[in-house]
């Protein structure tokens, strides 16, 4: 990622000095730079790197999240001059970014938390870039950031979304939605494979078809390619040879932690993170699969149009939850973030880019809380109204056949929860009052009350 981002910056006309802990890597990188070598120079140590740059300096870090970032900052900060800038372009816990922004500001330095999405390919040819920093620092780096970012109809997929941790927060939520999107697709793949007996190539063709419609997205596109790929050695579908144990580096979990802290529902994302955890417990799954039989009714195949519509409905729920979480974070941290701008800069370059995002940007562009909720926007309300019946049928049938669809179910549960004018928290409040005298509000009188228990 780091070398590709450096090549992208050099190719966009900005000279830069690169440094890696292992200097041999830097030498290899420079040797392979080809026509870009004029724009690139190498440094062996942080001291050399800083000495090679003119103040005000901008230093981009691309190292694993957590302690490595603090170690790099600790090595660099004493060498820098007031007004110099450290840009963290990795995935970072936004709480760390906020702390680093404060600490560096105290030393007269500027911290920029820059979420970069698009994988290695995106970093080289145009990622989506989510920036959190001061307006002044943004003005200084904006030409470079805009030049290296992906473009959607000419508009750079990059912007400042607020101060301190805003960029990394948005990138974290992007990844949470990425987890949900991937899990929803994987669940539908499971229904095709285990419910309909579809071979990977057949399922791949279906995803390829869906990629021409409203589901058109990078993740659906690569799903079609992946399912259609064979292992060169055995000729077997590649996906069948991959161990069903998902890795995760933590950004999905961070999204949930922040959603819980901000009192928001991110259940579709939670289901996706939890499904990865269950996938990792392979020994438990192998043991349980021998103890519990699947329910009998495996004969009815899933309707393919229903699967497409169910995936669309659930995907909209995941995005709706993600955007509400962003709206709440904006309020809590006083960020001047426009949700419509977030949707706009996700339209190209990032992993969750999809045809739906242009419409989301439009739907979220109005003013007031109603416009923070995609489900209340007329265009999405209509789409949801059309597709939710299929989501219900798919979730019911999957439950009957014993096929796991935790994210599809969570999306449906969320929808039915927000659609219910009178919920069941009346009983929760009564129980809280019964055992803890916590009090409740009444629908017919003002103030706090207790029940006659
Ligand atoms: C991106 C990706 C990128 C990375 C994920 C993978 O936007 O380019 O999200 O950041 O691939 O962090 O995350 P997991 O390893 O947790 O799946």
C-alpha cells in the first residue's frame, strides 16, 4: 500500500522522499520505479528523511495501526519544525487519531488522519480519501490529495470531513459497511450453494448478471470473478479450496464499539463481524455439525430474483445504519461533515463503491435529521418497499432450511424495528422500574412515574 501510494504521488507530479525501516526495501522500490525515478529519492533513517525535506514538511505514514504509528511519531516529532505535518494514511482507531492530533498540536505540529480506501490497486491508481484535520492543513495538502484520488465524473473522491479523527472515523465506518456488504454477499452465495446446489461458476454468472443492475458494485463484480476462477493446479473452483475461516484486522469491530458508545444500532455490521468470529471457530463448527442435523426441508430452491432483491434491501439497511452512525458522531464530536459528501467520495476508488452511492449522495443532501436516514428518503423508501418482501421470504426460507443468514436477518430485524410505531420497550421500562425503581414516562401525563408493583 505504502509503495503504491508513493508511486501514485510521484506519478501525479509531486516529488517525494521515501523511507522504510528495512533500507533494502527502499532500494528495491527505487530500482523498480522506472520513469518515476526522477520524482523519488530514498532516505535510510528518519533523520535523513527529515533533513531531505524543506519546512513546512508533510510526512505520510503508512504503517500498521496502533503502537507502530506512535513509535514512528515519537521518532519523527523531535526532528520536525513548528508547522510541519504528519499524515497517518493507514487505518487508525479514531480515538488514537484524536489523541495524536492534540499531542502534536501541543508541540506545534499538525496531525492529519487520512483514511485511504481501495486496496493496493486503488492506492496506485486512485483511492477514495477521507481526511480529518484543520481547515488550514487541508488547504495545504488538498492539491496533492485531490491529484492522487479516484474521480467520479471528474470530481475527486477525496475531502476533509471534519477535524482530528473525522477522516479515520469515516474510514472505519466504510470498513464496517464493507464487512456487512461482504457478509451479505457471502450469505447469498451460501444459499445458492447449499440451498440451490449451484456450482461456483453458475453462482458467479448470476452475480455477474446482478452486477448489471442496481447491485452493480466493486464487491459484486469481484465476487463474480472469484466464483468463476479455477485453481490452475487442480482445475477445481478456487473458492472450494479456500479454508472457510475469515481474518479480520479490527476495523469492523471498531465500528461496533463506536456505535455502542454513541448509542446507535449497527446490527447488520455486528452480524458480519460476529460471522467472521464464528467462521474462525472451525473446530467448534466441525464438532457441532456432527451433533445437530439440518432441518429436513432442503428441497425448495431459492428464487433468484428474490435473492437479488433481498441482497439489495439488506445492503440499503447496512448503509442506512452506517450513515446514522456518522450523523451521531458528527454531532458528538462537532465535526462539520456532510453525509452527502461522504457518499460522494465513496462513489469511486473505495472498496464499497457501488451504483447506489450516487443516489445516496442525492438522498442525503437535504437538511434536518430526516435526511440523515436513507430509509426516509423517497427514492430509497420506494426501493426498500419493493425489495423487503423478498428479504422476508429469503430469511424465512433460510431459517426453515437451517441455512445461516445472520446479516440478512439483522437487516430485516432493524427494518421491522424502526417501522414499528409502538414498540415493546413499554415492557422493558416496566421491568426496569419493577426491579430498580428506575421510573418511566407515561403517554398520558408529563414527568417521571413509578408503577403500582
Ligand atoms: C480498503 C480496505 C482496507 C483493508 C481492510 C481489510 O478500504 O481499502 O478496507 O482498509 O483491506 O482493512 O480489513 P480486514 O483485514 O479487517 O478484512
